[in-house]
């Protein structure tokens, strides 16, 4: 897991490093004696690929980085412990930017345009004031590491499951109520850290084979929002995304709702239908399903209805070799029964 003290430890030290008035052969992360303008000038003149602007008291992202072609060569920007509240909408002009480190700022939100940063591989936003993420982050197609520790996030957009190169996700110390149900289907994802999210009672069963850190999850039982339905089974409970409007049991009707059927059809025919004309909320729900049926022989997409099942399962974690509560969603009574008897892929 990335920590505040370890920021930049994965940087390629063979690259020429910005932010120091010393010889470029000396690997010095930053010189606090240098002003931001001096660091920027030095970076432009010498063509440094890594730009260190840590501890500069910046309240705004340096405008000259986005206005001059002289900075297109930059591959990494480090802005630790400044006073930034937001990011500019035209960050996409930094077409070669691969690493963006913004820990310990005051960032409240991200522009929708964040998705246009197609080359970005590492995004670190721990210790900020984020309450949500834009769904457009799904278009950061090169993203491998995403650190959102110590913010105020209640949910993550389900579109995050479309980050096919994502390897590590860290969301410790937030207010998360649930994680995207399909998170485990990210093909490259290996590590998920969700420690110290007191409202997080269970994690998606799709993560059963991943390295999951869930220490101290579920220590509180009160959720202060009406957007989440609570499902209880035996002595376990979990919150379910608000998109799942119909939560069923073995005693409820097995007939799918018209809305569920409509979403399934639109999703299947999205290449033919002109779904751009639909309202954004409807379009996003149809393009990105809330979940898939967890029974491994089915995997049908789910939109507004499900049959939930809770189970305890051992996890591999750096914090504790213990078990945690997983929640699986199924599309039918038949799949629910099979999943309950055979919860792991054969």
C-alpha cells in the first residue's frame, strides 16, 4: 500500500530529477529553498522529466505547465503537501504525463476531464477532501495504481471496474459503504486495500481471489444515508448499491422486473441503439452493469434486481490472516441455490 512517507519510492531514479539546484547527477527529490518558478524554469531549460513541487504552498496548479509546449516532455509531477483545492480542466495537454502525485492537499473534487489523461499510470490523492470521483475516470485507460486513502468517499463509481490495467487500489480511511460489485473482474487487479472504512460491512465476492486488506472494517453499524439498502442474513449484514432497487429472497417473486429486462436489452444492443440520446444516468446504468451473477456458470449482468447471499471466507491479507464477510449477488433462485452450495469456482 502506498503511504504518505513512501510517495515517489517507485520513481525511476535513473531519470534526471527536477527541483534541485545541485548537479543533475545527484538524486535529490526536492529543494525547499527553491521557489516554484525556479523549479519550473530549471525543468524547462534542462528538459527534466520529473517535476518536484512539494512543500511550495501552492494554492493553484501552475498555469504555465499547461500553456507552454516546453513542458510536454514531463512524465511525473509531484505536488505533495500544498494547498491545492482543485485541478485544471486542461490537464490533458500534458500528453506524456504518467505519474501524478497529489497527497496532503485540500482537493475537493476532480474535473470530469480527468478521463482524458490516457497516458496516466499512477494517480495518488491520499489525504485530501474528496467526497466522490467522476465516472469519467474509467477512460484513464493506462492507470495501474490508484491511491485514495484518507478522503471522505462514500462510494466509488462502478465505472472504475472498466480500468483494465488497474493493478492496485487503495481506499483506506474513507467512509465507504460498499465497493463496486464487479471490482474483482478487473483483469489486472491484484491488491485492494479498504482498511478503516467503518461502514463497510462486506466486500464483493468477486474479490475472493485477490489480496485484500480489510482490517477494522465494519466496526460501526450506522449508515447516515438513505441511498443504500441493508441486507441481513444470519448474523451478517451488508449494504447494497442503490442501483439494486429490488432485493429478493427465496420467498419473493422470481420474475424479473420490466426495468431489469429493459436494461439488459439496451446493454446487449448498445452497439445498435443510439443510447447517446438517453439521459446520462440511464445511459451509464445500461452501459456498465451494477454487477454480474456470481455463480460461475452464469455471470448474467445485473442492473436493478438481485438475490444476495452473504458468506464468511478466509482472505489473504497483510494485516490479518483471518476471514471476512463477502457478498455475492445472483440473478435467479437457481443460481442462488448453486452459489450457496458451491461459492467458489470449481
